[in-house]
C-alpha cells in the first residue's frame, strides 16, 4: 500500500490567497486554491469537492508544491516546445512551392499526399523492412492526385 501524501506547508494561507488573487492563469489559480484550502486545514474530501480535482491532479499539485513551493504550481504548458519540426525550413519551402505549382495546374493536395511528400523529404523508414523509394512515392502520388478541378 502506498504511503499517504502529506502537504509540507511552506507558505501561510494568507500568502497563498494573495498569490491566488494575483494569478491570471486558471490552472495556476486552481492549484494555488487547492494548496491554500489544505493549508487552512480543510480535508482532502472538502478540497476535492471545491476544486473538482480528481486524485491524479490532487496528488500532482501537492507533490509539485512539496518539491518546489509556490513556483511549482505554475502552469507549465507555456514552456512546452512541442514536437520537433519534421521538415527543415528549406524542405517546407519546397513543399509549399510544389503545392502552389500543382494548384495552378488544377491539382489539389490532401493530407495523404502531403504525408507521402513529407516522408520522401525525411527519407523515413516505414516499419522495420520498408523504405520509401522515390518510384513507389511517384506512383502513390499520382494515384493520390486524382482530384482535379473541373473534373466530372
């Protein structure tokens, strides 16, 4: 059985409520509210009913506060850089030029065709045995580019 999660009080309830009022981020405000209510002596059940947080979010807030104090309650989504870019700037430019050129010819691109083109640019390996060859891609692209303007 896991050990009960205990709040290590690092700030007074007054300091926490001031931080709550200053904060403009909803996520941060709710985390601060949770810790402030616990600091005031409210039970876990009371705090969870007010904040509407489940066990995972409750535990996450308490653990982050115990480890980092008030700074640990900040919303970290703003610092997430996301996944790395699949194409370099030069490759992105070439793809955009190809799409514009084909649009001028009446060929419309779809997500599958862009995905195939992206895979060619990246020379990605599909599965453990299959590598995209340009001849395979050209035949696949020609099948995908069947939607032309004015076609009936």
